[in-house]
């Protein structure tokens, strides 16, 4: 598989790791849109939200269990935003499900 995020998870491409456990890998975005911009990905390759099903949804639960830990480690005490994009029209740039944690400042309401 020629997936950028799968290669990052395997250590084939370097990243600035923020968090890792058995199911989840998180790293700093190389093009941050906020002072804190972390990408959180399941280690299992899931293309996007449309591919979440009964067989893989536990991976998504693990992501949402990890997000508060990651936010705390990044000192996001005043809040943060979690975003995911799905498909071409949703501006998904890497076809491996991922969630953006954005924070570190007051975010504008229109930021997506």
C-alpha cells in the first residue's frame, strides 16, 4: 500500500510524534493551521469516514479516547477543535482517516 500515513506509522517517513498507543498514532501537522495542530490517525488503514463500520469502529472509539490525552499533553486547557475531512469535496488530502486537533489560541468560528 502506498499510503503516506501508513508509512509514517511504520516509521518509514519521519514525523514529530506526539502520542502513540496500540491503536492510535498522533503527530504534528507539517503545515499547521493553529499554534497546535496535531493529526490523529488510526493505525489500521481506514480510508475515510465513509468506511467506518461495525468491524473497525472500535478503532475510532480508541481515537476519541486518546484525543483528550493528546490535548492535555499539548496544554490545550482552554479548548480545542477536532475536524475530519471526507473525500475530494471535503478536502481530504490523504486517503487515510485522520482527525485534526487545532488549538493554542482562540479559533475563529469560520475555521474548518
